[in-house]
C-alpha cells in the first residue's frame, strides 16, 4: 500500500513539475517582480497625469 501511494506521488510530480516548492517560489518571485515593475510604471503615469492636469488648470485661468 505505501509503495502504491509513493508511486502515485512520483507520477503526480512528473505530471506537474511546477508544483515543487522551488518552482512555486520562482513563480512567486517572477510574479512579484512583474507586479513591482507595473507599480513603477503606473506611478510614473500617475505623476505625468498630475503634471498635465496642473498645466491645463493653469492654462484655463
């Protein structure tokens, strides 16, 4: 019985190689890096829009 369960676990790990702890950590690190990059991009866009809004607000006076 124990050998059968072990074989099932081995077979499942072969089918889903990305399910190991190291693979999950690598995926999480990549996802975090992508989110941080996107946050920086959005912050830059937000700063630009604030400057543009201030510029156009001055123009209308």
